[in-house]
């Protein structure tokens, strides 16, 4: 599985979350080796809650088909869902 987006402390946090919640999946930065691509987008801070940002996660297979998407203010729920989508589809293929 490859993670896309700029290298930043936010992406490092996503990688750590995948290692914690999805230890059976290998995270790589090499798209050629990845069976899935995970895209994370963070929402801009809200003027009402400037320290809380939403996390949007999308998982695509090798054919660029969307296989999972979710969003949450916390990072763990979308990562856990992405992990389930990746491991379930990996067993099927």
C-alpha cells in the first residue's frame, strides 16, 4: 500500500496510524510495488474550531478504482476502515 501526498508530519502520523492499526499491511512510498494507494486529505481549520480538522481517506486499487472512503475528525476510524478494506480485498485477490 502506498500513501500519497506531500511528505509532512501529517503523513508521518498517517503512516504511524497504519502501523499501529494495520500491522499486517506493508506501507511503501513506491507506487510500483503497492497493491493499493491511500490518499489522505485534511480539511482546512474551521473558524469555529480552529484546532480540529477533519481527515478524509480514500483507498484505490491498482486499477485506480475507489474501494473505500471515509472521513472523521479523528484519524483512527478512517485508518481502521481503510485497513479492513485493504486486508479484505488482499485475501480475495
